[in-house]
C-alpha cells in the first residue's frame, strides 16, 4: 500500500458514506458505498481480498481515495447509484439498460394537452411514468383518445382569446377527435373533469373512473338523457375491457414493488413488477454486468435503487427473494413464503428467467456474428481474396466404376451450410469415370445458369481434387469470363494441399486454421451430398432395369407394385393370385413368368 493511501485509510471514519478510487491520471476507477467506510475500504488492502485477480488489479491502480459522508445507508446507496451513472467508472457494475424512457405529460395550461415526452420541464405540468414499454404507452394514449376527445393543438386557449373569437375549429373537430373548446363548444370545467379521469387512469386507478362513469350514467338516464347515458355506458365497457387485460393479483395490494434476480457468472438479470390497486401496471427487466465479483445482494441492491429512481416508484413494500446489501429509508423488504405475495415473486422470477434466456441468446448471436466476421476475414487473407467470402460453393464428383456419374455442389453462407441451396448434377456429356471432364461440365453448367438467370455469384469456389480437377474447373471459368471475378481453389485430400490456378506451389495451412476447417467442412459436405445422391440413383437404376425388362409391364404398374410391397425381393415371393388382385391376371402372369425364368 502506498504511504499516502495508508494515511487516508487510517483516517477514514467508521460512518456510512461513499468512497471513490482514483488512478495516477486522476480518473475515477471505482465508486463504492459503505455502512462503515473505515472497515469497508480497509478490506481492499487486507490479504484475504487478494484471492480475486480483478481486485488485485484494481488495488494496484489506486493512487488516491476520496469519500463523502452521508446520514444513512439509504443515502449511500442512492448517492453511489447517481455517481456511477455520472462517471461510469471502469470497475463498477455496468447497467446494460441506461435508456431514457417516455412519460405522459398533462400540460399545465388552459384546456391541458395530453401527450408523451422524454423531456421533463418544471413548469407545473404533471408527468406519469416513465413507461418502459412502448406498446403499453401507445395502448394507454389510444384508450385516452378513445374515451375523451382532447385538443392536440398548441393554441393559447385563454378565456379572453376564446371570447374574442380568435380561433377557428379544425379538422380534429370535424372528425370527432376534439370538441373544439377553441370556439367555445366545450366548457373548461367539463374538459377538466375529463383530465381528472385521465389522471386516475394513468395512476392505475381504473375502478374509480369506472365508478364515476356509472354514477354519471345513472344520473343521465334518470333525467331522460339517454344518448349521453349511452356514451357513458360505452366508456364503461371500454374501461372494463382494458382492465380485463391487466394481470389482477389481489385487490388488497395497493402499491407494491416486486424484484427478482437471476445470477450468472459475469452478469445478473433483474425483473421489476409494479403492482397498483391489485393489478400489475408495469414490468421491466435489466441486465447488470459485474466486474469485481459483486455478490447477488450487492447487485440486487444496486438494481432496486436504480429502477426505483428512474421509474419514480414510491412503494413502501418491496418483495424480494433475499435481502439486498443496503436498505432504503421508509421501505420494508419482504421475503414472501406463501400466499399471493409468493405468487407475485414467482411471476417476477419467471419473467426474469425469460429475459435472461432472451438476452443470452442475443449475446450469443452477437458473439456468433463477431466470430463469423473473424473467420471470413481470415479466409479472405489466406486465399488472397479481394472481398469477404460470404458466399462459398464447393464441387465434388461421385461415380462407382464409371457407373451413374453424378456431381454435387454445396453452398456455404457466412461460413455455414445453406442446405436449401445445395444442388445435384447428373453428368450428361461424359462417358465413364472421367473426373476432369465431369468437373468441367458441372462447373460450366452451374455458373452458366447463374449468369443467364442473373443470380449472385460466389466469392470463392472450391473443387475437391488436385491440379487436374482444378485445371478443368478453371477452364470452365475462363470460358464464362469468370476467372478474374470469382476466386477458385482446389483441395487435395491426402495432404490437404490448397492449389491455385496456374500456380504449381500449393498452400499448406495449419491443421488448426479456421480457414482450413471451413474448406474441409465444405469438401466433406459436398462428398456426403454427392454420395447420397449417387446411391439413390444406383438404387433407382437397379429397380428400373429389373422390372423394365418385362415386356407388357409399364411404369405405372411397376410404381404401384413397389409402393405396395416395398421391393422387388418381396414381390418375387408373392404367388400369382396375390399379384393378380392388384394388376390383373395377364400382367401378373408376365411378372411371375419372368421371375421364374430369372431365378432358374
């Protein structure tokens, strides 16, 4: 420990507060909170703390320590949260959700406007939220617009201006979205009654709004104002429909916060549920990135402070799976063991697990994208390409003693198989086992078609074989004027040599090379795909030649029998009367006679 650091630590008071670690450049590298500053900061310099490599690195960089005393541990928690967000020290918890969320504003003005905003202005306007879900916000504003026609203009609707007739009604009045208070069509008291109801809806107090509408409807009906009463009835139905979509937990719970945590190795995920008047009004999840092996208690405490500050929660009861490291003033932590409160915590935990799974899948996809980019860059470098080989194609020939020659073309996109784009080729112009001529044919046919149909060409083409196959494929590319547009390589199986056209010296890649693994994978896929097709073709050829030798038996009859009995071997075992029942006596007799002769 540096002498000046030792002096600072020895003078620290045994009181609650926050501490800041600075490096030699006077940058804040860590901010922490403590119930007892002296005990907490001293612990970083004790031997048992050096079990953590990350803490050893942090401690080695401390050049100065500053601290701030506070009255309570709640103050320490809130101050730490604010300072971390302000300075973002390198070794602190990283909140992976630090967005600014929208609010619903009821503007402080005559005939107040109601709209969403991300900017809070201290002009006496009322703000509700913030809303972490854009869908919920849009639904609420849509409900309000459906229930209460409000103005959305920015006219200065003072009584004097309205009396002087300074304004004209607009299209919003014509289509029923506004009652045109600008020309005196709606009184300010009637408009403000609507604003009161809107405020209740935004607070989650739907029951009082419904009750008020019911009372108004009864009063209007008693005065024979049935059209106005029907309007109230319609509003009640809309409110009931909206309320039914909320998750009702218990009418006895007026205002409760629920927090749950899923802990992983490097991150933690926290879910928050806001319960108002027995219904879940808000659900929000965040990810916390840990740096110094923070405990679940520390992570939960930090998340509770941050979410309650950002979302403006004032709930006195907080349901948690375990006690966080610091307590908040005027709040009570409850670890539920039974009843509806336990169900609420379990619901939050399910949400938290789902969020963690979704987030980890997204992180994995991001890592995968980064990995793909690295592999493609390596391929580009190793094979002297001008562009990243996003699209790779590989060819392989397959024949057995010169029979049924076929070829396969497999396609890789972003270094992974794109199996829907695999293609088989029957060799049409080559007799017998001639790999070189077959390779020329399939490469020419493949890229002639892509050119004719104006389809995208690959950046890299691989042929399975050595110089002979590569030379044949290159000849086809030259004739199609593609030799300078598409990179062509060959891979020889024995030593995994990579050959380039017109270059007698092969390229040898390390056996652990990512480039070699991609090319080997493509080559193996092409071989597998080609062999499968070749076997299928040989099987069909065998079946066809066996039954097609029977004069008077057509293709449809052959298909019918094979479909029913599975194979020629099974068909050979059947007596005449069984076959006759399927295809008639004359054709059945031909087949049985043929099998009798061939079996000798």
